[in-house]
């Protein structure tokens, strides 16, 4: 089985093609550029570079968030469009779960996070057991200060994985000075990990059932709902 994996849910953009035993190719960038312009050419390039065609792709895996609203929408929309038009299986994967895979060899708790502004983060709690990274606490949107206070009660070593340490490292060091900060090479979510997870999941029965996981409403939606409440 050949899987095409797509991730544009955050600043890192990545695409990969994998079989069950081998990563055939992977492209990752961690730069502030427009995913809407760059994602389709990257998909075309990776499929071409591994000497396949879209017809030879069996399943599409996509990071469904949380993360950037625009980035998540771009990735999910392109993945669903490809799956629908080419009649391919599709699987949605948590962006945080994908990042947590980089801690598979860590003996302790794994905390991936993405900055959500105003002191908030998208995060979850994971742990490596028997060669697999399992979810301990579901993904959430929370204040980083509150999350760190909760983690402080844990009796295990903690590994943080993120490209957003510049916004939260001081607070982490203040509250959890003995925690482990992931090295740069482990802080990029890898689309090949999304593909690996997709091999273990049942594909969606309907392409339209694959939806973004925002964990909160967009600001425009929140303001609209607030206006509706005030009208009553």
C-alpha cells in the first residue's frame, strides 16, 4: 500500500509517500510561506520524485489540526479533493499526535504543543509504550500556565516538543525546571509519521466525514455567535 501524507496545519508544511515498510520520500519546510500556493506543487513533486502517479496512491492521510485555521483548511480541503476525485481512501490524523511520535524513545510523558496566542496552547499528553506512542489525555486548548501546573503533579519525566518554545520556554523553565526540551530536529512534525499512523487506522467511510479539529471557534465565528446572543 502506498500512502500520501499531507500536513499544512501549522507553520511546518510537509508531504510524504510511504509504504508499510519504507518512507519513499518526504519534503518538509519550516518557513513562513503561503501553504495555499506551495502545497499542491509539493504533492506533485513528491509523487513524481518517488516514480509514482496519483493512480498508484492507495490512501491519503492528512493532519486535521489543531493549529492554524487557514493551514488546517488548506490541507484538509486538498486531501479531501484528491480523495474524492481520484477515489482514494482517506484518514485524518491529529496534528499533535503526529508530533508526539518524535518522542517514541523517551521514557516518560510526551507533551507536544502549538502556540494558540494570548498565553494559550493546543496540547495533549502522550506516552510511549511497547514501541507505540499512546494518548494519555486528549488534545485540548488551554492556558499554558494552567497546563504546566497540572503537569507539575505528575511523577514522571516530561518531554516537551514544539517549534514555539520561544513563546513559552521561560514559563516552562519556571514551573517545570527539570523537564526536557526537545531538540530542534525533533520539533518538526513529520508527514512520514502521519503516514505511519494512517496504516493502523480504518479509513473514513465517507470523505466528507474527515473534518478539521480546530478545538475552538474562529474569531469571526465567535463574534457572530456573540452578536446572536446579544440580539435575544
